[in-house]
C-alpha cells in the first residue's frame, strides 16, 4: 500500500476513528434578512464541521462530484475544488489551506468551520457579521450603510472617524458635555461597538440605532473645546475633530481639515493606539535550538533576524514592537505568550530555523495553530491562562459555557487571520529564496497556543544542512530574510487594520461587555 | 440473557472472533500447503502424519504499521512488521513502541533518538495512551520543528493507527508530563493522530 491507496486507507481509518466521537449537538443560526436557517454543527475531533448541503442553502453553492474523491462547489462564478481529507481548497490558480480537511461522511460532505466562514466572505464580502450576542451569523440583505468607527488621540486633538459605505446626510448638535452626530439612513453594523476613549478630551463614544438613522454620541467632553465636523471622500467618511481651545488649537486652524486628513493612510493607527507586533526569536540561553553541522546555533541566528526586524519595523512602519527576548537568555515557552498577552500585542511572529532528520532538507515554511487548540482540554487551559473575559455575576456553569463559546469564536477569528499572515509571509519569503517553498502548515505548537492574537511560527530556513547553515551565517542573507518578513508584516498590518473594523478585532479586549449584554 | 452477555462482553467476543478468523485463515493456508505437498510422491515424506496439522512452534502474530521518517522527504512512511499476538492491547502497544524505538529495517529513518527506552505504557478508559520514555527522548533530540513533529507523530500515529482503542496519546518523560521535546510541539496534553504529515496533499 503506497501513495493514494495508503492515504485513502489512513483517511478511512481516521474517519472511522472520528465517527465514534462525532455528534450533532449544536445548531448555528444564520440570518439572511428575514429568513432564518439553522445549520447543525458536527463536532468531529474537536473541530466544528457543517454539512455542505446546508451551507449551500446559505451561499447558493452548487455541487458537482469529481473523480478522486473530490467535489466542486460553485459559488457565484468561482468553482472551488474540495478533496476528501485534504485541508487545501483550490480554485483556478489559487488555493488556501484550512485548519481541517473537508470530509466525505456517510451523510454527505462536511466542511470545517473556517471554510464555511471563508465561503461566506467570498459570497457576501462585507455583508457578513458574526453576531456574538445573538450567537448567529447575519449575511446578505441587511444594508449597513456605516462601515467602521475609529478614533485617535493626538497631543492637541482627538479625532473620531465614521467610515461610510456611501455618502450620508448628517446633522449634529452640541450640548454642555456632549456632541451628537446623526446620520440619516445610517445603519450601524453589530461590529461597531461603544468605545471608551478617556483621553482627557472625550470620555467615550456611544452609538444608537434609530429606525432610519444612526447616532453617535461623544460624551464627557471637556468644556474647553472646539468641535469641527466635516465629510470626506474615498472612502466616504464623516470626521469629528475636538481641539483644546486656545494653545494648540489656534495653530491647527491654519491647516485645512482636508489636507490634514489626506496625510492619513486609510484607517492608519494614530498615536496611542499603534499596532503592536510581538517578535519571538525562538529558543535562547541553555536552549540552543537546532545546530548546524559546523556549529551555528539556531538561537543566535533567529535573535539576529528578530532584532534586525524590530529595528526595521519600528523605524519604517511606526509600529510598537515587543520582543520576547533581546539577548541570549532562556525564556520558558509559557512566558512568551504571557509577554505577548500582557503587552496586548496585535499579532505574534515567532522566528525559528528548522532541522530535518536526514540533514538534507531545504526550504522555508510557516505554521499556525491547528484546531487542536479548541480541543476541550486545551481550550480550558487556554482560557485559564488568558482570562480574556470578565465574567462577574454569571453562575459558574453558564460562565464556563460562555467563555468557551467566546474563546472558540475568538480562536476562529485568530485562526483565519493567522492563516492569512502565514500566507503573506510565505509569499514574501518566496520572492527572495531560491530553495523550496514548503507552504503553510498547522501544528499544535506550544508558543502559539497561549497567544490571544493571530500568531505564526516561521521556519526561515534549514540550519542543519551545510548549504543552509552557510547561507544563514551570512549577514546579507539574514538581512534579506528580515526584509522579506518586514514586507509581510507591512502588508498584514494594512489588512489587519482594515479587518479590525470589519470583524470583531477591536472588541477582543471588550468581550466582557459583550457578555454583559448576554447577561441582561 | 444471551443478549446481555453479548453486550457486556462485546470487546472480548470481537477479539475472539478476530482470533478465530485469523486461525481459520492459518488453517486454510496450512492445509493448502499440505495438500500441495501430498501431491508429491508419498515416499519422499515418510514421517508425515495427516493429523495434528498445527505444529506448536507456529505462533500467532499480527502485523503492525510502524511510522518512520521518509529518507528523502520530511514525512512519515509506514513499515509493516509482525509482532506476537499477546492478547492484551497494552502489551501489544508496548511491543509496537519498542519496535519503533529499534528503528526501521528498510531504508526509512529512525525518528527517535538513539538510547531512548520505553519505561511504561498504559491506556485509560477514555482511550488515552500514556507512553513514558526515558530522558533520552528529549535530551538527545536533535532539535528543529520538523524533526520534532516527526518524532512526536511517529509515536502517536503508530499507536492510534494500530490499536483502535487508542484515540489519543500523551507522551511522558521519566514519568512526568513535559512541555515539549525540543521547544515546539505542545506535549502538555494528549495528541490526536494526524493525517496530514504524510507529505503534501
């Protein structure tokens, strides 16, 4: 038994093994405008699967069986090819690896949760919302005309920006300590939440959805203020600027609002809320990591790349960089995630150099966490370790359940973003490397397990083959690896900032409040 | 009444059924061999007795699939090996792991460091196999995430794919839980077998 036969048998055994554990227990509610659809969730090996025929009812997908245990799912005009037992889904010349493979079960095809989420986004684009409070997915018809709310605190002013899908008519009124901005035909998506600002200028931002308008209330304003409200194009947005009266404000008036806004990259992170990158150079101290044939140590190579990357990112991207180590010290794995979580990192890149058993392997690959992280046991300990959620006042049992649901949802989101980051890194490394692109992979890596943020582990090269060791010992090569990683981080930063608004990015830290609502 | 016995002793019944099937096949093969021999002139086989077909030296064996590293790729590949049928699953699982430690007989590569010893193996009621190794498994590991993934999953998959009672595998060193072998794969919890470590799909 070799090749496909062998694999088929393995998959068969695997499915058999899983079949005993699988059970249809929960239902995912999908709201399509007025229509409501319940999709049964199958829990197979700790991963949540959905029956493909039910998914098709949401996405309008049409199926056609192909040879070799494959199936084509036509969504819109794009044919996606799924293969039984293979986590890679292919369409045209593109492909994407998901956390778990689609499976052909007795009852038909089942697809993993993240593939479902991907299909939804292909089909509905921006019109998909994960409604945590309602525990359902909203797709399609609902026309949210407001896209995103962001704010930035600067030394002399606070800016609040409401991004719109199209231009909207707005009015505003100013009271003693508040400003209310009303947008006619403004519909707020559930992803826009109230934000605490507390920067001395504004205490916080409240939102309100009226029957045919959306309202934004900036409250707790300093009486000593000057308010400027104006609309801008591409993208359509309404900007509220609050200046301290006197002092700096007078100077600022010299700038026209438009020119000032122009200098801003869309959704750029203003001071005070810089995107935070955590760089984790692998191993260190007594742990040398892998060692090359002439003695080059992984710990030294990856520290050098990590430090170079930090300098480049800080200097050029204006991001805040947190290093898990900056010298040759031993940092236990459990402390690395803690460092990242305590610093409230936005994403995590662990840098490693690989070693193979036969000492001849070449190439580079990037790992992200497999779905094993949402295994009950792993999940429980991840929740314990992170305590992302504040659960005051709930009874223990429902608190546990809610923790698990929210952790799962957060993990699902992190897994999507991690896989994206991994893909970007592989693409960038591919541009500068002559050796094999080994692709993106999943693995239950310790250091990725506890990080409450998108996290990847990149193996930049193999250190235990003579050629790889020679390359890694050259400064120019390490610099080029660092530049490729820098390009990837730069690209992901843009994607991440956009995603923060579209999905549940920024309320990660605010899950306590989401629970507050569930409770009431 | 019979129903009840069937249900409670399900495992044993199945086992004995498998045994009897294996036995039947063996008997079949043997009798065919004997039949073939009988066609030869009888004079050349003076001592043959037609009764007592199974000689006592013929032990009952089963084959296990051991997972080693491919010599060229970073992937696991199986090697089939015969082990004695012991009756007790944990005993057979122990033998399978010891064969894994001995290394491959073909051109495949060993995944576990030389000097590694199996200290203990037991299976709990939830289908988790706890496999306790000597410290060499961790201390002599060459490092690198690929080498580590192969070491870990050669153990996990060898156990999970050969013994259907084993659903997950927890690797221990010197009787204690460990974080990792070489700084990557999380071993704090039992692991499930993987189907995607067998080369690219």
